[in-house]
């Protein structure tokens, strides 16, 4: 079975879909609409049902240029479409909602555990986790590639990295999903655009799961202060050279950010990437014949899936882009998913090509101060999973329909029945 139609990876079909409607993404990324915007309206205005509207930036080079200019396009007023008042912004603030220099201070405090070199030292641990996950799933013969495999690995890895006890991993995956999947009824009863979530407005993602993660993080912080360990959390909470460790609120927000940002993004990249491989048997064959292409295949999977579809900025002054006047206070959305399929940057962007070179994709952002902190971790996790699945890859079949997440923010397949024949 091919899932290409479900993934809507060809820019055919409706060119006028509502890019804000989470239901639209259940059928696939509206690539035809993004292509129209790139070609005909690269700085386009969209009205919102429950917001004040926003500008969409859809071309690769424009996205990078605006992302780089953080003085004109600030993150401090929020990085998602959702409107937040000053109190909400303050309570839910992570480094993502900061500009330099405040952002730089926080980023420095946490980035040590995620550098390319440090992450290389985790590779053996990731491989052990990947084998354990596959040893549980493969003997079933038929299983859900998302729930049984891709959902397990990133959170177990993150749990290990953060020093959470193993028995809590399931709980953290579940709460992380409820928080970030806040527009999908499968993951939460408190669907933000369908129920009244006012009482959770000061919590990450306006979600009650955010409350639980906050409490969990507070317990962890208290414990590490009393019993320091050799883990990332202890390092974050320790005073730094300039004497300022993370505050409790900063730590709790960072913890929730890790669970949200480091978890389902990697999961959906793995699944979307594997589906792309299975949908393109010639590329799968090429990978099997030339294992040295694995890293390059991972990059193409990341470009192809571009799981975090957008981030928002807010204009701090009036500015003109492609003849359109963006006013001070306007919301401006950078559509990474569109930039990663921009014909001006990627020759034949709807061809899945594991030899693509160069492949300077936007899956982790580019140009600005917020480039993904977990990019090396995500790359190693996807690569290791691919390597460990290798002996099964040409026997892996998709045997049922893919179910996509209901979200205009994260693009992902949340269930995919597969069989190893
Ligand atoms: C394939 C998986 C992933 C994707 C597609 C992804 C995507 C992104 C994107 C697009 C950004 C924003 C870039 C910008 O605004 O310029 C970002 C930022 C971030 N990501 Fe990731 N991410 C992934 C995995 C991870 C992992 C594994 C972690 C942590 C363990 C992580 C933690 C973060 C953090 C903390 C930030 C904010 C950085 C800052 O504000 O300076 N991400 N990610």
C-alpha cells in the first residue's frame, strides 16, 4: 500500500485550503496551497477565526532573512499562532519566547548536553534503547510503527538524558502528547479550539498536562538540589560562572519544552521519513545497497517531513516585504514546511532523493538565534533507528491506513499499522 496520497506530498489538488484549520492537516500537508502562496503571494495575509490574522512567509530565502532579523521580528510576543496576554506570556515563557541577549543567557545554560560532540557519546545508549524497542515490537509481526516504535525511542532517550526514572517514561510520553497534541481529541479532553481552556491559560500549551509536567519538574528540581547527580538537570540547576542558575519557573518551562520539543518532533520525523522510504522503493533499494548514504537519507527525511511546520514572530516596527506592508504588532508566520519545498531552493522538491546535496533544509530552523538545540540528538536517533531497522526494511509493509495528527503546527502520522513479512 502506498501512503503518498495521505501524505499529500505532491503539490496537486486544492490550492485554496485554509492553512489554519487543524482538520485540513488530517488529510495531509496542503502543499498545493503553499505552492500557490510561494508563486503568487509570498507574503500573504490570512484572517483567523479567533485571532487577529497573520502574514505567512512561504519562500525559503525570505524565511531565513526574517528569522535572522530578530530585532524586527521578535519571538517575545509568542511563537505560535495563539494569542497570549502579558500574564500568560510571562508564566509560559521558555527560551523560545525570548530574544537575545536574554535568550542567549538561557541557551548557554542548557545547550551543553546537546552539542554535536556530546551527542556522539550518547550513540551507544541510543542504539541499546532502539534495539530494546525493536525487540519488543518486531516479534509481534504486525504492529503500530508509531505507538510501538517511534513513540518510544525519543522519550526514553530524553528521560535517560534528563535523569528521569525509567518507570516514568510512559507517563512523560503520555503527558507530552496531551500537551503538544492539544488540538487532537485522541491526546487530550481539553482540545483548545473546541473546549474552554481558560483555567489552564498560564500553563504550557494551555494544557492541564502542562500542570502535571510542571509539578513533575518541580519534584525533580527539588530532588537534584538535595541529591546532585551527574546528569543534565543537575548541571542546569547548578550556579554558573556568572552565578545565575535557572530559576524554578525557567527550569519548569524548559523541562516542559524538552518533553514537547524533543519528543514528538523526532517521532514524527522517524515515521514520516520511513513512510517516504517505503513509498519510494528505488530510494529504499539505494539505501540498502549503499549504507554510506544513511546520513544523507536522514537529512532528506527531515526536509521531506519538516515536522514543525511553522513558528511565528511579531513585527516590532513597520516594514515592507515583497511590496506588502507589515505593521508593528502584526503576527508573521515562518512556514518551514513550505520553505523546504520551495522550487527556488530545492531542485524538484517533491522528489524524495536520499542523495540530495546540498540539502540545507529548514526542519530545525535556520539563520536565527533559535536554531533547534536538539538537532544532533534527533539526527542520531533517526539514523540509529534506520540502521537498526535495516535488516527488516525491505520486508516492512504498510498494512493499514495512516492516521494523521489534527494540528496546523506539527505534521505527523500518529498511527501506522505495519507488518514485517
Ligand atoms: C526531528 C526533530 C526535531 C525537529 C523537526 C525540531 C524542530 C525545531 C525547530 C523548527 C525549532 C525552532 C527553530 C527556530 O525558531 O529558528 C526548534 C527549536 C528547539 N528545539 Fe527542536 N526539533 C527537533 C528535535 C528536538 C529535540 C530532540 C530537542 C531536545 C532534546 C529539541 C529542542 C529544541 C529547543 C529547546 C528549541 C528552542 C531553541 C531556542 O529557542 O534557542 N528539538 N526545534
